[in-house]
C-alpha cells in the first residue's frame, strides 16, 4: 500500500492474553485503532487522559459509565471526554474502530 492508503491486515497485530487483537494506524497527533474483542471479555473501569471515540462495526455488549449501564451493538458510537471512567462487557465477538 502507500503512505495514503493501507489495509488493516497489513498492520502489525498486538495480541493480549485475553485474546484482544489491536492494530494501530499512527499519525503525528492521533492514531486510529481497530480492536477485535472475543465474546466473554470484560474490560474493567478505566479512564484515559484524552478524548476517545469508538464505532462498533460488529458485535454486542454492555457499556458502563458514571451515567449507568446500557447495551450496545453494531452501528453504535461511543464518545468519552477525557477522564471519563468506562467499562464494558462483550457478549459477542466485537470489532470496533
């Protein structure tokens, strides 16, 4: 591919012990991640110092924030302002950007 066009499959995988696979497209001030999460994985509550957006491409689960818990599925988009605690339970294999 080129510096302006790439495919996710051409990027290195980072595989966690829980089976989560991350691929990173790094920019000079931001990065885009593709994350594949097996069903059954639970992500404990955590914040980030920066704002985050996630688009759920496929899968389903439950998102927990200080506002409560809500189900999510493909086509949903998360937005977390910097410092927002969030946790998730993935009930199906899930892919998000």
